[in-house]
DNA sequence: GTGCGACGATTTTAG
DNA sequence: ATCGTCGCAC
């Protein structure tokens, strides 16, 4: 067979990775160096040249999008849909394994997946049940505690605690939460991984089976793996099979959610792979690449890698110092308008920022200028309240003992069932080892509730019964439609929300019916004996639905730097490049976190193909307060020769952030972080600046006297250090 | 049991 | 500023 098409378009390093014969491989793939291409061609090579059965190949990614893209590209390359090939996210693959082996790890066949919000509500429920103080144990924080430990593979009994108070209680909550999940057959995201690790760890015959089945395992974005994910990879990797992991330590930006870059080094230590570096970049101009390289060069402990390109020098990086955040937004949108006027597409433009709150000003200007845009992030389809409400009803139809769903909708729409009544039902369920549904039925039958509450609860139970009956033989879409109609959810939103909000919810519910209608049960789910409804519910949790049916074909793209990873755009704006914002204030103190911010900057810069603008504002409103800040240190890390400064009106700003560029007279040359001396309070540090001219005030944290607000004009501060 | 106003926190986020 | 949760008044 002619397989030249698998190698023709590859460079030497890529080809080396695709055709490697023996042993494990570690591919260090720089930004834009064609790593997906390597993965895809490698799989095709294995199948077509080595005649590896697709059943023997496992490819793991982090996002459904990446998995989908890989599957599509392999299909096109092989010109067929490779049956039996396992491509999926860590969670998707674990879900599949658990469905097949539920009994062996003590899960019911009907186990349900908890998404983050479900988990949050459940944690809060447990804390309340334990009558603990939610101030001392904020549900969010406890949820983080549980997930962190699970991500490290720790069950409650593995956690050391050093007191009989707070720490012991945290572990207690985790234990109670887990007991609840076990009883109700609920599995959170981390649990999907942990259970699978335990399945493979504790069942040698299962381990042996999958080790021999998957002769080839490929892992994408390896620098983002956490402890549990690496453990899973190691368990699946027997002696006979071959691992190919692709990663870039310079693009590790998820340390804060448990990712361990060290896994790349551990992999090297544990598997002694051949190391291949992909350093030729096919995306950006020489200027952009050089600038990004110089910035990331300020980090220590890199595995070492230097991206190069055969591409053009390109245009200089444009730096714009805006007077305030509004002017920054005006500037960015004006450049986008120019781009469009010259025939460019809006979708080629991306505005990247550090935190979501920054999107607002850009949206305002885009809206005013009537330019289509799309903001990434925010709630995804299956995370929206109305969708979760409707889905909770579907869950109840599927399994009337689903307590999480029961609690969510027993009083949605409001039907006069309050916290007291629910508590009674909960108590009854607890003492009779029943589900909430059973307990409610019994209480109503026994007249165990007040007349009013009893009637209300009866009404709810009758609604569920009626829905079950009405949807017995119905399709998914019909069931969803029946739920939306009979629960009168739309009227409920209309009665308590502004018309536009309610309308949006109504549209989303209609979209849910369409989503249910076009849902095709995956073949594996059918094989595993899942009902279409069970598949649909799992999929909704696992793939929260990256913007179901939204038209974003030709829109300006607004997103955080984190969500930009993996994407590329001809025209990129890095906005809000200010100390305190980026690097974020909370990351500045710790060297490790600062290095991660720098990698984030590197990720942002390397998104740009042709044109990169960097903008910062001298003042902006944060939490309703005006703050002044200096340009990000990362700007100063770019060589001057690659930068062209843009003048704003009559003001000329320095080429880089090295020089303080505050409006001199007004802030008196003082900026955040400056050391100052006050005649009475002594030495201190400027922590905040507010207002202008004679009204300008300054907040100083004095070493002795503590934090003070001073009117700049009278404070008579002397700058020191 | 429901609904409004006060109060406090507020980086990044896929599955 | 803005959003979500809590407490108190109907």
C-alpha cells in the first residue's frame, strides 16, 4: 500500500515520531509545531503500516473538542471511520470503563455523573446535615478540598489530619459526602478517574486485559495531567505496550487545578522514552516567535526548547498604552474595524485577557459598533439553570430515586414546598433508608405532613407520575417536550425574571428538545446496555455542550488566555497587560505561580499568526474602584527592537514598560508598589491610587501605622527606594 | 413559604 | 460594579 501521504508533509522530527519503531516516545512539542498532526499521522501509520488493529489503540485528550478533532482528522486521513479505536477524554474513557465494570467497583449499573454544580449542592447539603458552620466550612472550599484529595488518589482514610477540630471535620465531610454518593450511586468527575484507577489497581485480571488490549497508548497535552491521570496511564501501560506522550512544559498553565508538569520529567524517569523535540513553528511570524521565546526564557527549570520558523519577519509587535480601560477597548475595536475594512474576517481577530471581567468593556464597544462577537467561557449549555431544571425532571423520570434531581426541582416551579417540608422528607428518608421520592410518597400517604404541605407534595408526586406515564413510550425529544410543557417551567421564569432573560431560557429549552431529538446514542453505550436516556444524561454531564447551536461563524473572539490555549488567530490582542492584573496580584509573590503566569503570557503571544497587539491601561476600574498600574513586567521582557509603540493622542508612551508611565503631575510620580515616606507615619508602600487632580487619593500601607488613605495633594509624600 | 434588600467576596476552568 | 447567598419582613 502507498503510505507516502502519511509522511510527505512532515518535517524530520515529526516523521521520526510518526515512524518510531521501538520503545516509548516523549514528544516535546512547542506551540504551533504540529503536534496534533503527529498524533494523527502516528495512529494512521500504526494502522496502515504496522497493521495494528484500531481496537488496540487508545488516544487520550483533555477536551472533547480535541478528541473530536483528532477523530475527524484520522477518519479523513484513513478515509474511513476506524471502528474500535478509542479516542476520548480521560473522563470519557474512564466513564466507559466504569460502565463496563460497574459491579466490580461497587457501582450500580445506573450510576449517575455529578457535574460541578451538582457536587457543590451535595457538599452544601452534607455540611448542613452535619450542622456545621458554613462560614467555617464554605461549601466551595470543601468541594475543592475533596477534589484535590481525589485528584491525588486519596480517600478520606488516607488523609492525615493534625487536629481533632477543623481538619478532622473537613475529612468528616468528605467521608459523609462519599457515603452519600455510594448510597445514591453518584459519581463526580474526580471519582470517575479514581474508581478506574482502583479498578485497574485492584483487579489484576482486568489490568492484564487492558494492558494487552491497548498495544499503543497516546496522550495529548501531557503537561496538564494530574497525579491520578498519570497513575492511570501507568496502570494501562504494561510491559508490552508502547506509550507516546506529547507535551510542552512551557504551556503548562493549569498547576492551580492539580496539573503536575513534573509528570513530564517523571515519565522520562519511569519509561526512559526516546525524546523528540518539535521546534519548527508553522504558525507565527519570526517577530512574534522571537518575542515569545524571549519572554519564556525568563523562566528557570525549563526542559529547554527553542522554537524557530522559516516564516517571514512580519510586522513589529504593537504596544499601546491607554489612558484607561475604556480607551484601551476603543483602540482595540478600532484596529479590528480597520482589519475588517481591509477585507479581514471578524473571526480572525481575538481579544485575549487575563480575567473574564475584562470582557465587558470590549463587548460594549463591539455592540455599539455593531460588530458580531462571541465571548467564550461562562455557562455552557447543559450548565444553564433552566436546562439543569428540565434535566433534573428527566433524571427523575429515568430514576425516581435520584435524590439530587428530586431536591433540585421539588419546588421548581415554586409550589409551596419549603425548606421545612423538604427537611421532613429528608428526615423520613434517612430513618427509613429510603430515597426522597419514596419518603415523600409515604409521608403523603400517611398524612405525615400538614394539610397544605401534604397537598403541595402530592401535587409534585402526581406531576412526576403523570410525566412517567406520558413518556413511557416516548422518544427523548418527546419526553423533554412533555417535561417542559407539563412543569410549566417557562411560565415560572417569566413570572420572576425580566422578559429578555425569560425569553432566552425559553429558547434554550426549545434547543434542549432539538438536542434530544438529534441525539444519537453512541454504539458503545448501547453495547454496555445503557438506555438512550441514560446515555443522554451522562453525555450532558460529560460534554456540557460547547455552545449548542450557537452561530459563531464570523465573530470577533473574546476569551481568557486560558481558553485560548490550542487556538490560533491571524490578529491577536493581549489586553490588560498590567502588573497586578497580568501577572495577577495573587501570583506575584510566589515564584512558581509567577512562572506559570509567564507561561500563560507565552501561550497568549504564540496564538498570533500575523499580527500581535499588546495593550495596557494606566487606570481601570476594579471592583468599582479606580486603580492605577504599571505595564506588565512581561512587556519589558520583550526586546525593544521587536516593538513599535503607538501614540495615543498627544501623549507619547515609552517603548516598553520599563519606565513609569503614569500621568506625572497627578499621581506625583507614585505608582503601585512604590516605597514612600510620610512625615508622621514613616515608611510605607503604595497599595492603591484613586481619583485625579486635586481629588487624587492614595492608599499607603505603612510599616508602623498600618494602612491609611491620604489626599495626595496634602500628604507631602517623599518617594524612597 | 415567599420575596426583597443587605452584605460580602471577587483569577484562571475541562470534564 | 456585580453577582450570589442570607436574614428578615410579609
